[in-house]
């Protein structure tokens, strides 16, 4: 007989790296089909948006914080829930076991402090403007790809990672001129 009350906990699900979105979709579809949504209310792939410069064009892509892992809120006391999740193609299994020997199939749930830290990181990343995937250093030559100095080449004089800004020295009419630019306005000069 099924237990009454909520036995929801957060678990870490190991998955084939690069297949996280597809696996998440499979799990959601199967849980909905079996009408078990109350036992698996949330499935997360912790990620952040990052800027990339490709051929002079700004592109935003999602980068996983934990490649190969999916965070799932589930009540595994319902026997079929555990079986459905672990039988999805690409799912390797749950992280951890309760008896320490590795033979138990009961996964260890995340502590509340751990899930708060992960969820906080996800919220923080969704609030931020997409961060560039590259970092810059002083003395590096960069090409400006956006703004009034587009197509100019300059040397990085100062880097502010917190503000995602650079101070770049550009030669304008033979004179060196410092210009403040965002990370998204420059790319590494090759």
C-alpha cells in the first residue's frame, strides 16, 4: 500500500553527458504518461547562459554547471517511480547508496544546504546577463567587434571580471586612447 504524505527529496541522477536535456524530456514524458507527476514535481539541469563570439557574431549558449548530472525532486518510496526513472535510456543511475557498500539501490538525498546552494546558483545565473565563455588578461591583443570602434584592434590594459568590462588601448589617428568595453564587445585577436 502506498504511503500517505510527502516523501519528496532532491536526488542527483547520473546521465550520459551531453544528453541531459533529452533525458530530462524523456523522464517528464514518461512520468506524465504514467500520471505520477505528484511524485516527481521538478527536474533541473543546473546551467548558465554564456556569450561566445563565433566569426564576429555574438551567440548565447547554455553551459551546464554539472555535465552528466540531473537534479531531481522525487518521492522514491513509490516503487514504480524509481524503476521508471532508472529505466530511461541514457540514465546511469542515482548518485550514492544508503549502506555505503554500493549494493543498496536506495540513493542518498541531497541535504537542504546542498540543494539551496545549487538552486541559488541557478537563480543567480538566470538573473545575470549572459557571461562570456572566455576570459581576458592584461597585455592581450583583442579585436573590437561591436560599438563605435568596431574592427579596431587594441591591447587590454585593465580587466574587471566582476563588472565584465575591459579597458582597451586603441590607436586612433596615431594616438593611444583607452576605451572601456564590455566582454561581449571584443574577441581574442587571432
